[in-house]
C-alpha cells in the first residue's frame, strides 16, 4: 500500500495518536506529493474538551469523538508554512 507520506511520518502520527488516546489527535501535514522526504508534521492541540466544557450546547461532542485545533496554534502553523 502506498501512502502520500513516508513511513517515518506515519510512525510520528501513530505516536501522537497513542499519546492523545482516548481523545482524537489532530495535526497538519505540509508537503508535496511525490516528495515525502520534505513533508513537515505539525501535531496540534485538540481543544474540543475545553470548548465542550464551556458550551456543551454548541460543542455537543467531546475530544473522544471530535477535534478542534487551537486557533492561535493553527495561525502560527499557517504563517510558518507561507514562508
């Protein structure tokens, strides 16, 4: 089976998922197809539990079944990848 990123990146994703379990893990992968060696992983903070605790009617699911990336963290990643 061919994945759009390297086995090393898959292992990093797997480690992140195990560390976050039973919550959903989340992150961003930046790269170009066919150039997996230059892919960059950005594991992100799942703030879904925080949002659910603050407003359970709007955020009905917790981090076990949903994810929401911390906005400042997301903006920092997006700015970094624009360079």
